C-alpha cells in the first residue's frame, strides 16, 4: 500500500506520516498462522500532522477525542489472511474515519409551521374515526 491516501477532495495522507506495525493474527489458520505477521496496526499522529487543513484538524481532534492516545489515532485490521489485504483495509478504514471526523457540521434545522388547513383536516378525520368507533358499541343491539 503506497502513495497518498485520499480523505476528501484534494486532501490526502502522505505515506511518510503513517506508522505501520505488524503482528500475528489470532484465530484459525493452520501452520502458516504461526509464522506470518498478518495483523496490521496503522497509527496516524493527528495532533502533529501538517497534511490536514487547520480547521479539519481541530474538528477531528474534537470528534475523535475519546479514541486518541496522545494525539495519535490507531486502526487495526486482521480479518484477512494476507498482510497486504489487511494493510489496504486499515488504510481505507483510517481514511473513512478521518473523512467522517473532518466533515462539516450539518446545517441547523429551521422550524416550520404546520399549515392550518392540514391541522384542521387531521382533527376532522380524528373526529370521524371516533364517531365510527363509538358507533360500534353494542348498546343499540336488541
């Protein structure tokens, strides 16, 4: 997995700022699993990076505060048997995480009034329904 990893638009993470660590994956896999380091841990120092715009960086630091350890965000991948595919998965996960964390906040909702005609029609229909149900009582049956 080489080259910059695109977050959104023209902003990307350079390979030089990513720290990779490999270890043995848990779970079944036969004799091969005892010798291969297929689990991938990808670390990115969000607090010290220069590749993100300052606004995005502050937004990500606020939103990922619970996930950060000394300003570093960590992503693990071990679902594939090959280290290469786990590397790709971890890079995609990190890019998606940062894209979500740096997204602008949604526009505030504007309160709107319900038109009077719609409210009157709703109340009229409720009264009709109540009359229908009231008419189902067995009082008049003889």
